[in-house]
């Protein structure tokens, strides 16, 4: 059985937490792992997509027991940014796929992304040096990923601190592949304030009943909480201001992030 919805990003925006809360629903079928990553890997296939999901037989049995619809999904924040994935997802999973996107203030997201890569030991540069080196590190990588179906890129995935905050250009690829009506765009700030409300909004979008009330759970996979220096944050917000304006025009609604 193929997934029929995807939580596609953005990285460090709360996708792990949202995915876990959605997965509490008995109507969302379990899968082998979060971030199966097949659609952003070399030579993806429908067979490999199926291998991480429940069988169609088990899905039908669950639907008979629950008396309602069941959905199967995947979650991978790299999908939003990977240039090949929208077309691959449409071709392998079909044009009726439901897509969920969670977007965070790109200035804070970039800082959190860098802290994450430092904790993993992938990044050796300090933040200011890393963003200065980003254009050189990413030079030609998007074109290479588009041209070679077997290509993967560590720099594109790990060192894309500023590039991943250009949300509009990423969403435009998904809108072109699926149409904007198939994409639910949410903001991390709303999720952090009301995580259960956000997850139930996603379940409603998927045609599923809300989760029953439960004791509050802490946000999963949060970073270390260290904020960027004020001067760095100001520079980041100035950098992203035109991109945020472009995103607001694309979505037809304002974004909740300050410009300075």
C-alpha cells in the first residue's frame, strides 16, 4: 500500500512533534519509520514506498473494525526542499496526494538548523562562517540533483541554512506538481501554542475524526533552546524579509514572523 499523505517540512519547524500527534489517531496506519526518505533518495520506486507501509489487507481489516476511513502517510522535512521530490511524489503516489507543510520563522529555523548540525557533528563551522560559506557549498547542487536521478547531496541537505528559508520557491514547485488546493500550509508558531489543535486540524483535512483529549505532551525533538545573538537575528530577519513577502503573496495571507 502506498502512502496517501505526506508531511513534507520544513526541517526544525516541529514536524517530528506534529507527526507523532497525528500518529496517535487509530485511523492513521503505522509505518516502519519516520523519514523513510525514499522520495528524496536515489532511484525511488513505488515498491520501496510500499515497503515501509501497512498492507492493503490490514488497512481493509482496520477500516472494518473502526467503521471509518484509514489513511497512510510519510513524514520527511527534506521533501519540501529537495528539487526532484514534487515530481517524483506525483508520479509514484498520484496527483490526489494530500500534503501538509509546517513553516517556522526562517531566521529562527536557520539558527536551529545550524545548532542541530553541530550537535550531530556534521557541521564544524560557527554560524556566521557557515552562512558565509553556504553559496559555495551549495553551488551547482540543485542542478545536479535535478539532472541525475541517482544523485544525493550532503551539502544540499545539511548546509542549506538560508536556502531552506526561501519557502515560496519551494512551495511553488509543489503547487505546480499538485495544485495549491492539495497543500495545507501551517505555521509552527500556531503549533507550538496549540499542538493538539494543529494536529486535529490536520486530521480534519485528512477526513479523519479528531484525537480524544489527552494530558498535555511536551513538544518533541526541540533544540537546545539557545537563542541567536540579537545582531545575528536582526541580520537574518532583514535577509528573509523579501522572501517572507513573497510567501505571503503566494499564500494570500500574512506570515506571523517579525521583520526585525
